[in-house]
């Protein structure tokens, strides 16, 4: 969730407001709620200092903006602080924080900017329990808006229905990914990259016209194969190959085995490499064998049920 070290990967979190000491209090509350992400937090009371920080780092992807005593329209402040990171092609999101009472300007700012995810009271950061709950809620909204913005539901449905001839294999890949990623230190962005890549694999690199307005998707998905390495047990051991690529290649290899009715033998083959000092991914696969086989049986069972239904219907 929003407190996990896998969250907020690759971005800094900025707390800004003019109200003396308040930005620092919010920063401290966030740091207590998510110690793993404390080093990503910065707070400022001076607008120029905050803006210079955004320009210098170019990675402020989330802003906690305190509304009270702002001398400039909060919408304008959010827009200017967001620009440096957005120039890299990534979205900057944030929340607007009021001092205990909502204002007309605050409601308007929140409602007119889809990247300002919430309009909340500073009391939501008053204690560790409240802060943790608020941060988790913000993180869920962040991931939801990120995916809806860059991978619209209609687009994903269109790709799935028009290009995935074997939808069961795609479902198996997603379930395999969710299972194996639970025990691996991989960021939410890398997971998103793999999920997007699995979805667009049938059209990846083919320059389909319908994907031209969504080049960001291919850019993110391309991180799964930066080294152009082919799957092998040795490649999983290579330290210079990113974990996102290793996990993607492993999921594809296991999926190919599932598609060719060789899943159990492939898992056994990989599991035989799970020795002391071997990559953790080998051990995770070995420990996940039973679950992977159950996933496979479940999908096959669904197919049998559907085929039987179709036969009875056509009889």
C-alpha cells in the first residue's frame, strides 16, 4: 500500500504551504507513517525554494499542498510545481489540504484538476493511525488515476478482444505475475510495466495506428526488455539485467510452458536450480509450484465447463 517501500518508486514527495511549521508537521507525520519512504520527503514554506527544489530534482511526482494562508491560487501553485516532472512525460499528482474547514476555492481547485486526488483536512495527519489510513487511501487513488489516464479501460478491452487469441494464457500470466511478485522487491512502476507489456505483447513494436496516441504505454512497457536478453537460467543470475526484465521473461517462459501443456516439467526444471546462493526467483517458483498448478487446473476446468455448455446449447 502507500506505506510500503515499493510505493512511490522513482519520485520525491513534496509538502508545501505558507502556514508556519505546518508543512514540517505534515512531513514528520508522513515520515512516521512510512519510514521506508522518509528519504523521499521534503517540505517547504517558501514558494521559490519549493519551485527550485522541483526544478533541481526533476522528480517531484506528488505534492501535499496546504491551502491555508496561500498567497497564490492553489491551482496555479500546483500547476507550476508540477511542470518540471511533467516535462519528463510523467504525471504529477497531489492532494489539497485544508485547515479544518473546506473553502469554495479549495473545492473548485480539487474538482477541476483530476490530478489533485483528494481535498482533506490536516487532521487526517494528526496521528500515525490516521496518517497511515490516509496515505493508503491516497496511494490507491494514485494508482487508479495513473492507470485510467494512461491505460484507459476501453483501450485495454480493445487490445484484449482484438489481439489476444488465447485469453487464458493472458489470465495465467497475470496470476503468475501477481503470485511471484509478492516475494520480490519490485516497485509498483515495474509491476505496471510488466502488466502493460503482457497486455500489448501481441502488438508490441508493430506500430499499430490505434496505439499512436498512447506512446507512453509502449515507453513504459519497453523497460521489460532493455537488455534484449533471451530467457535462460543464466540470465536470471546476471546482475546487470534489471529485476523487471527477469520477472517478465520468467512469467513468459512459464506461460509458454502452460500453453504447451508442459507447466509442471518447466517448474520442476526451474526448481532444480533453487540451490543455496541461487537467485531468490528460483526459490519463489519452487515454493509456488502447487499454486501455479492449481491456477492452471482452474483455467482448464473453466474451459471444459464452457465447452460442455456450448455443446449442449448447439445440440
